[in-house]
C-alpha cells in the first residue's frame, strides 16, 4: 500500500492522465470476472478480465452473454494506453 509520499512520487512519473474506474468482482459459475467500469473522461468503457489457470479450456458457451470480444494482447486496452487518451 502506498503512503502519501509514495503516491506523489508515482504521480510525478505518470505518463498520461488519471484513469478513474470502479472494479467489480462477479462470480459466474466457477469463473471469477474482474470488471473495470471506467468513469470520467473514459466512460462508458468497460473492460472485463478473466484469470484462469487454463485459459484454453474456456469456451464461448461458458461465458455470460455480457462478455464481448477478446482484447487480450491489444495494447489499446491497457491502463497506460487508456490514460494517454
């Protein structure tokens, strides 16, 4: 956990603007989704992350209908790229 001084140092080295988001955790069957709901200037962007020990075993049929296209590896959706927009 950062203290106030550490947080100020991080902000000095930030490469873009501030990314504001709420993180939600949603259990769906045996899966746990991390849902980042961006607010402020990045709204209405929502990015869903699924961590799994065997990602290749996950099929589309296992996912809820609110899961959209796969963006893994797409640098446009990492926090640094989002902050620079």
